[in-house]
C-alpha cells in the first residue's frame, strides 16, 4: 500500500481501508497531490478485500479545505484563472464526488478541524464520527469566495436550506456538540475516541457487505424518487441480495439462534 511519506496514506487491515490525508504542514488541505492521492487510494481499495472505508487526517486536523498557497499564486498572476477553476472542478471536486459515490460504506474520522472543502469531504462520507476537539465550518466567505466542492448539495440536505444559508453567510465554525445537534456529526466520542471509532467501524466492516452496499445505493437514490419508485427499486435490489452468501448465513444464524458470521460476499 502507500508509503508513509505520500500525501495520502492507505492501509487495509481486517476489512477496513483507512485513507489518511498526510499533509500536516498545510493542515491536510486538498492540494493537487492530496486530491489525486484520494482518487488513487480509492482505486486501490477496489482491488482489495476492504469492506468499509475510513477517511481521516494527520496531526489533529481533518482537512483545512482549499489550497491557500494555490490561491495566492493565482492572485499574483502566476496561475491563470481558467486553470484555477479546472483545479477545483477536475481535482478537488472529483475526489469529493468519488468519495460520495463510492460503493462501500465510508466513515469520516474527524479529530480536529474540517473546513470548507474539507468539511464537504467529511460530509461526502456516509457517517461522520468526531472527537471532542472536532470542528466543522463552511467559511468560504473568510477568503472572499462562494461555496464550491458540493456545499450547495451536501449542507442543505442535512441541516435544511435556511440553516445552510446561515452557516455559509456567517462562516461560523461549529464545535463538535453543535455540529452533532445539527446532524453534521453522527456521534461525538469524548472518552476514548480511537477505541470507539474502531468499534463502530468494525461493526460495519463485519456486516453483510453486499446488503450494505445495496442499501447505501437505495438510500442515496431515495430523495429522487416517489414512494412507489423507491419500493419497486428496493424489490429489484433485494432480488440480487437474496443470492448472496451473507443472506444465507444471516437466515441460517437467525433460525439457529446465534450471531451471524458474515464474510462480505
């Protein structure tokens, strides 16, 4: 897997793929190298035996968001405007979109700040687990920019349109409890962050992987469908899951009164 000095490190162990943003010098900002590293890591995960994915950052920061040094270069005239726009859409947004659409369950492990595009990277994951020092904000206004990298998609779906506008207009940086109250964080683990995140992710990774992948796909499509369309599509999905080894094991374990031992196939 990835070498320790890469912009993004990847480790796969016991069915869990951990993708670590490794640019602490820029608080794990989504530079070209980090965005490309996320895409490369997801490519590698597809060829692994991973059953769940964790995204995290190094040294007390999840991700500071956009690459401020690149913004400074643009202001100096060294980088054409068209190239800056291409970077946001082609590199940063593509990495975040790939996370959002990835087939396995994904978990954002947030220990420190998730800001701007970094906040969107966290929300692109299926579940957000935060430590006591976690923070999240959509303060694009602080650098005089409009929202990008999916803010207008992710944020209103979680907090509602009015609250999304407030968070964007004020640039407020929410602490962990405030973010949890709004639904931006699923859980805040204050006692033993590492152990509690590990236990949570292990529960997902040891689940019926085919069924969870299929459920994720159905849930992501739910906002775009009527109830009848949702039920029809779920029935089609379920037909495929009936053929899985994990369904056989789950049904057998239920009848035998024991816990199932899912293998992810």
